[in-house]
C-alpha cells in the first residue's frame, strides 16, 4: 500500500468568513529525478525550476488556473495529496504547480515566490491584460483544480481571492487561464487543441465574478501572518469571560469575543495586521479603565 504524504506544515487562511486549510509539502530544492521525467527534467536533474518568480524578485505577477482530471485514490487520502505524491515521485511528466485543490483539500508543492512548470510557455512572456509582458511559468502562481467538481472550483475561487489580496493582484486583470499562455486568449475553447482549464473555461467570466466576490470579503489583515489583538482579561470560568465581553460590547467595543486558549477563557477585542492600530484600540480601552495587553496570533 502506498504511503501517503504528511504535510510539513498546515496553514489556515481566512477569506472573509471562510477559512481554507493548506497542506504544505514544498518540494525541496535538492530533490532530483531518479528517472527521465520530461525533456527538461532528465535523470539527476532538479525536480523543479529552483528559481524565483518575476525576474528573481519572487513577487507573483498573476495567477494561472488549470483543470486536471480526477483520479481514483486509495481510501484515507484524496486526489490533491495523490497528485502531490506523484509530483514527488516524478510521475507528473515534469509538471510542478503551486497548489492542487480537490474539494476542500489543498496541497501546496511550491513556495508562492518560486517558479513552476505548468503553463507550456517555457520561459517566454506574452502581452498581458495590463499591457505589460508576463510569462505563465516565469511570473505566475499555478493552481490545479481537480475534476469538474463545483466544490473544488469554489475552493479554488477562494484561494485565488486570498492570493490576489496577499500579493496586491486584481481579480479583474491578474487571473489567467492556462489557455492564455498557450494561445493568448482566456475565454475561447479553441477547436480540438488542449484547453485548460477545460471545465471552468465555458463559464470563465462567472468564475472571475466569484473570485471578485470572495476578494471583496477578504480583508488585508486576513493575509498577514501576524495578527495583533487587545486582550482585556483571562478567566478560568467561562461566565466571567462572557460577562466581560457583554460589558465591552455595551460600551461600544462591538467586536469583543471570547476565545479558549490553554484552558483559559480570554476576552479579546479587534484583530489587526498593523500593530499601531491595536495600540490605538488599547489606549481607548485603557482610558475606560480596562487592564489590557496586546497579544499576537
Ligand atoms: Zn493547464
């Protein structure tokens, strides 16, 4: 029986009220092919480009959406894990992407700052939606949406929105089909040639609208790693925490909430990516007589 991969790290991200769980299994720089995997990955070659996006800056210029087919998997795993495993084992014909998405399962194989092999445009660039020059492989983050499944597509829309927010990209201009890098067009299904993302292409505009809606619900704070909160109390007894929370809400601190951490019920207010904003709130609370401290998450 196959040994399933274990993620190196599990990362939770927020998109408005939605949360995504990302299983990170980043291909190490020193992983080499044990056989000829593709014309550009021969036995002994590195399994990924080992280069940064956007001329070495590592800042993604855009996002590329792909579809790939569903696969049968053993019980206890899912297609996103299995595609990741196939990538590690050199069974993906040299394709290396940043994310595989199947239903709610997301596996990340490349750091968001590095180049993959997915767009079939080698190391070329073409005119992009903003009138600049962009290359699918050279400059974009790749997401593979597995199968014609609506849940997978929904998860991909959330993930794209999150990445747009995180990197200052605009869902209207900076999200591309794989087709674009091959043919210079997003929307059209072109004859009998390979079309990707095959299942999303027929309703590509609707998909982008979905991304835009998730993007609108996503705050910049959602994408920052460190979140600062103001803590007003920590209690062993839950009702004490609830009472303090109610008092805070009454006094206008509407977003006061109770979290349970290490057996204590903590009353916190606000969630800020920028520490100064937490300090401002802390000063307001102090002025009203609360004993506060700033906590990081
Ligand atoms: Zn594709």
